C-alpha cells in the first residue's frame, strides 16, 4: 500500500488492507484498490491458479531518495524516470520465497528471488484494525438485503490531532475469499471486511497558520471483471520453468 499522510498513521496507531470472486478458466482474480483525495489512486491485484499465486503491484516512483527506499524488498537503487510502475510476484503457496518479475525484463528488476512474508507486507501493508474493533462502534447499520453490515467509528480531536471518522463494510457472503484487507477484522466479525473509508476533518495547523484540508482515504476489495489471463499464465509458467531448472541443476 502506498505512503499515507501522517494523520492516517495516527489512526493506524489506534488500529492499523477484499466484493465477490470471479474465476476465468482456472484463474481467480481479485483487486484491492485504494484512493485518496490527496494522493490519487493505486491498487494491487492477486491471481490464484491452483497452488500458485501471482500478485501485480502498482506503485508510484520518483527520483527522490524516499522513493528509492520504497523498493527495499529487492534492495535496488533504481534510476529511471518518474511515474507509475508495476511489478509481478509469483510464488507457490507452500514456499517461503517467490520470484519478482518486470514487464520490461530489465535485468536489475526481473527474475529476482525474494521472501514471501516481507513482500506481502510491502504489497498489502502491515498492522490491523484490532485496537479500533475493541471499541464499541458509534453506530451500525444493515443493508436492505442484509448483505452488507456497516460500522461507524469516530475518534475525537485530541490537541492538534484532528477528528477521524472510520466506516467499515462487511459481507458474510464473502468470508471465504482467500484475499483479505485485514484478517483480524474478518476473524473478529466472522465476515469479510471488503471496504473501509477514513475521513480526517480539517484542523488549524499552527505551523503554517492555516487550516489543513479535509482528507479522505478508501480501500476496497472487489471482483475483477476483466484481466489479462495470458499475462498471468505467462509469468506462472516462467516461475515453474525456473523451479524445474533449479531441481535439475541444484
């Protein structure tokens, strides 16, 4: 998940990231999309093919040192033009390591063996909503068809920390989906948390003698109606060929 505004990190100290599945042939595809009125949109996608899993990660890269440090998984000091970048990570469900692939097959970014756990933490983000869910919600509601359960939380302003409002959306029908925004929330509610929204109220910032803008942040897991199945198959076949070669030449 991309870099968040510091006020969102304040919320994540309290708490601190999937819509229905669709299978096309043997591929099950899910997208987790995040959006912000300050930072724009991003996403990651995950494809399940039997015992294989492939993640597609979109992130923004610029030439600053902080952006270089974003790519700590592959330990690469990248030097390329700014813009949105994607990479792919393939692994077997029982493996502790997977392979990172790059569309352009640049040798410094392509066919790199990296750990599953740390890569998942970077793609999905870390932390959970456990602390927030230990609180009693300010209100709850149930959709007309009883397919979506909603909870609403308000964390009041404290000093120079603004009021933060959180909306959480669950579905009991989706609880068996393999991907998760937050496994702790899924387990506590015995439903799938498939969407949350965070609103940060404006507050006076004495450092700049002005009001900070209202901020909005949303994460939602949803069904992928369309995806490039040929690309998914291609990367998984590359992974399998690599593993076969490794067994022949240990």
